[in-house]
C-alpha cells in the first residue's frame, strides 16, 4: 500500500515535470504544471511516509533490464522519516518558487528548471526508498544531476557557474566512493538487494571499517560533513531560494539517510566510530556557526548554519553509536531521537529561513546584509516569519529547535552521569561544546535579524522594499506553524519516531525512552508561550494607553547622522571575528587604516572565502593537476597509438585471465 | 571434415602473413578477399549443410569476398595509390611481430578452458591469430586504406570465433557484425575521401592536427 502510494506520487511528479518541459517557453504554464504536480503528489507521498512510519515495511518489485537484479522499492520506518520531510517541504518550495520566479519567467523559459525541480523531488523520494544497490546508485546520480542543473539556474553569472561546478565535483567524488561501497558490499553479501545486506553483519572488523569509512566520506560529502562541506557555502547562495531551501532542508539529509542505512547492515560499531562521528559533528558545528558569524551574504550565512546543524545531527548519531557500544540503551535512544527529530526540525526551520531570505532578496534585489536594514517596517509579515525561523533555529523553547537539542543534552548528560572514568569525558566535553555552538548560533541570528530587519535602511533598494504576494508568505507561515506545533507537542513528534527508533536503536531503548518525561519541554513551552503572550498583550495595552512620541536617535553628537554610521554586518561580528575565530579561519581584511591625524578617505573590505576550500582542497587539487599534466604525453592524437593502447590492454587482459585461470 | 577445416585455417593464417609482409595495396585487398571467401566456407564445413549455415556462408561470401573488396579496389582507383610507403614499423619487423603474435595465440588457446569438442582443431588459435594480425596492421600502417584492411582482417578473426558458436549464435548477431563492418568501411571510405581532399594525402598521421 505505502509503496503503491509512493509510486503514484512519483508518476504525478514525472507527469508534472514532462508537462513543464513541454510548456517550455510559456513560463507561467510550466510553473503551474510543476508546482501543481508537486502539490498533488505530496498527498500520496505523505500517505506513504506516514504508513512507512508505522513500521511495517512495504515492498514493490518489478523486473528490470539492467543486470544485477530487480527493481526494488521499499518503504520502511527509516524511509518514512525522510519521505515525510521531503513531501512536507517540496510542495511548499514549489508553491513559493512559482511566485518567486514569476518575474524571471517573462524573460526566459522555465520549463527546464521545473523539469529538474520535480526530477529532484522524485529522485530524493527514490533515494530513500530504493532497496537495490544499482537502483540506489542510479537515483543518487539522478538527484545530484538534477540539483546541479537547479544550482546552475543563473548560469550567466560566472560565480554561479563556479559554484555549480564545485558542487558537481563534490558530487562525483562522493559518488565514486559510494560505487565502491555498494559494489564491495554487494560482493560480500552475494547479492545487490538491500534485504540480503544483513549478511554484512558477519564481515571482518577491517572490512566493516572500510565500508564504514567509505559510507562516511561518500555520504558525508552530500550531507556537508566537515571537512567535506566545501560545496555548500558556494552552492546555496548561487541557487534560487526555493531550491536552496529544498537542498538544504532535505537533499542534504539524504546523506544522513544513507549513512544510517549502511549502519543498519554493518556489525555492531565499536565505540570509537561513535566518537569519530560525534567529533566530526561537533567540529563541523563549531566551524559552521563560527564562519556563519562573519558572512555578509545572507544566504551564505544560512548555508554555514546548515553545516552547523548537520554537525549537530552527526553529533547525535555518534552519541547513539557510542552509547550502544558501551551498553547504555537510554542514552543511545536519546541521541538517535535527537538526531532524527533534528532532521525534521532543520528541514522545517532552514526551509523557512531560506524562503524568508528569498523574500528579502526578492524585495531588495541583494543578498548583502549591509544593503538591507529597516526591513521589518517595510516587510512586517516577512520580517516576523524570519524572526520566527531564527528563534526556532537558535533553540528558543516554544519552538521545535529546542526539543531536539534538549534530547541531545539529555543524552549527553545521561552519558556523563552513567559512565565512569575516561568514558564519561567525551559526553561531558560535548555538553560544553554544544552549548558553545548554541551561544554562537544565538549571536549569528541576532546579527542576521538585527542587521537585515532592524535599524534604518542602508540602501535605496531597502527603502523602497515591499511585501511579495501571498504565495510567497503562505509557505513560510505553514512552516513556522509546523515549527511551533513540534515545539508545543514534542510527544506527538516522538510518537511518530517510535518505529524508526525501534528499527535503529538497540532493543529496549524505545521502552526506556518512554520513561523520559517528554511532557517536560512541551508543558514548559506552553507555560512560556502563555507568559510571552501575556507580556506581549500587556505591552500592547500599555502602549495604547500612553501615546508615543517619535524623535531622532541620539547621534553621538554628530550633526548629520546617516545610515552608513550604523553597525555594519562586519562590525557586529567583530567579537566573533577578532576574539573567537582562530587565525586560520579569520576572513581576510583588506585596505588600510587611516595613518594620519587628519581625516582622509580609507577603504576596508572583508572577504570570507571558505578556509578549508582555500587552504586545503584548492592547493591539493591544483598540485594534483600539475602532476597529472605529465600524463599528457599519453594523448598523442595518433590513431595508431590509441590502437596500440587497446592492443596492449587486450593482451594484458588475456595474460591476466590466464593467470586467474591458473590460480583458480 | 576436420582436415578441410585445418587446411582452410592454415591458408587463412598464411594470408595473414602475406598481408603483413606486402606493401602492394591491391595485393593486400585481394588477399583479404580470398581470406573472406575461404572463411565463408567454414560454417558449412564445420556444421554441415543446413539453412542456417548456408545463409551465413552466402552472406559472408558476398560481403567479405565480393562486395567490400570491390568497394576498396574502387576507392584506391579513385585516390590513385598503389603502395604502402613508409609504414610506422618496417615490413619485416611487422612480419616478425605477426609470427610472435601467432605463436602467442596458439599458446594462449592451448591454456584456455574450452569445451572438449573445441580443444582439437585450429579454430580458436587461428581466430586469435587473425585478430592479432588485424590489430598489428591497424597499428603499424599509415594509409587509411591499409587500416580498412586491418579492420577487415580483425573482423575475419571474429567471424572464425563466431563459427564456433554459430549453432548457439543467432543469425541476427552475425548479421549485426557484418552490418557494422559494412558501415565501418563506408565511413572509412568517406573519411578517406575527406582526408584526401583536405590534406591532399590519405595519410592518417596528419589527423593528429585535429588533436584538441
């Protein structure tokens, strides 16, 4: 049943995509076809996800021409978690995108864009349900290619082309490792179907480690795991906002799905795997949020925050592996529940924030925080929604971010108290580091909201900004209410996660989890909500009673204060920039300070390229490229030489087959 | 029947050496035509008279023995060339390499885990030797037309191998291979004329000007 619903959703998506492609130059028609199809497909898709979350796996089989097996789709509890996120976020992004691209549609054909959009949604749904290695790899590549074309939407801009190429490169590198992973696993299990992969549980520790590392790097590249995240801060700003929302919200999570799926096959993980995951996770979280603090590009800042959140999810996964290896089912369940819930939460609030950022971009025409300011007055609804999303992402209690981080803290503290000696040290350390991440996140989003929405406009575009249409605001409002719903009813959300937890956590963990006072954050949130709303009502009442007088802000004695004297995005991040970031991570600051006593014009500029990309990967690949130039003499451009290569290869293969026959 | 097979295959191998050692193009093409015609007999001598083998034999004879050689002879008449000048590796060394390749083919065929009925006879080693010869020709000659001859010999080798399987191999596959060959010859013919026109020579070495 669940698998058939999924098939229906996929067919609707395919039909919508093809219709959009046929509509071609009639952009409005293409947008409507694809967005409509995504909306309609979401209904059976959500049905499939909810049925999957109930726990009973549903499988769909069909014959396939490709050697190596049948076409197998399976919707189980783990797929359900990710399907739900996909089919909640995708229709909202589609609805938003149709309105967002309306202006561009007059100038260029949108058929291709929408074809790839529905293709990406369908490919993601297939990735999390494919139950056969070849099918999985095929749809994984499909997902990468579709998202590549979506990122390259504004391909006339050189920076967008560069970002798209970087993304494609990262995809290919990760994909190559996944090919190795699945072919090796298929060889060990004797079949390419996932249901036979449980035989991997008897693999040697060495082989299991190899499989784990292949999965970690291969899927980690897609998930934006530190230090493989380099494509994220380039690709997210380059893509149109609804695409960034979809990619950051759910596509990145398919990497986490892949790693979780592989972990269900492998033999019980030793404790240090968990520590490795948690360590990379917390490093990524700290790195991501620290760099988010110094970005002046709004969407780049959000992309770095995605790296932070993915780091937090990996921290939860690592925690659960660690606890499982040390025999603490409750701690394992808490870590896993926190991680899975954070997958949903991040899909909701990061989707909301990217859509909100798109709204600001739409209104002002720039992503530069320094050219915004004062937007809350001009865009009250967009501004309020953006503030809501920021509250959710910094884990303020009545919203959902708090619940998942609370579960993670509980898990870590559980470890710190239950374990003894050196084993208790990692969870204890992680508590502190996670708290540091949370504090930095608060700084980042206060800065984002403060610079973009508050104060006075810093550019003419910001002065004339006005609200977009209802179809830009409605998706964000729905996402914010979902954030609020999870924050207020965390028990219900965890109830949905019961089946996936039973599938992934050690036996007995779910029962242990039920004993945790889950009503805690929920009722706390209600109380807080009540307090905040009473306070707000009181404030409004007081304001009504006392008339306000408006006057100039005190300008520190300057006669003619201008908007350029207010805090800039870089100025606000001075603390993070100068005190908290290690020297290697600091953005390069160019320009000179005034050297003389008398005033003179000076310019200062800050450029924050990704340090890992600039200091590690670019030199590495440039060096490799230089060495590979020497291989150019192989390309002689003469047919005879190429034929000789074929001949030599053939001869070598003949010899090898003789050797193999002799050996066998 | 196995004696007839062996004689045919020995002649095929000798013709291999002849094409390797000869600089005259017309003679090469005639040798390949003769080789093709001889090979066309093989389906009948190996599998006996039947509709399947007769069709194979007839198809191979018309294409390999008559049509393609006729096309090639016409082509060299048009581009007016008679001899392979300055091959990349001299004729005698090529001949020597061909002998080595043939020896290697016989040794290799000996070690292959074949069905019992295929272990006797010369079919497998002759097929391998012919393929290797075709490759050698392709690699060592400069003129496009000698390369076409190389392709033909390569295909002849594949054909001998196919005869082993022709009871199992559907006609369609063999027809497909022949069609491929025909198309390849046509394409080469066109390329030949184009090279002739553009570079005033049919020397494929000049193609490296197209590199990058």
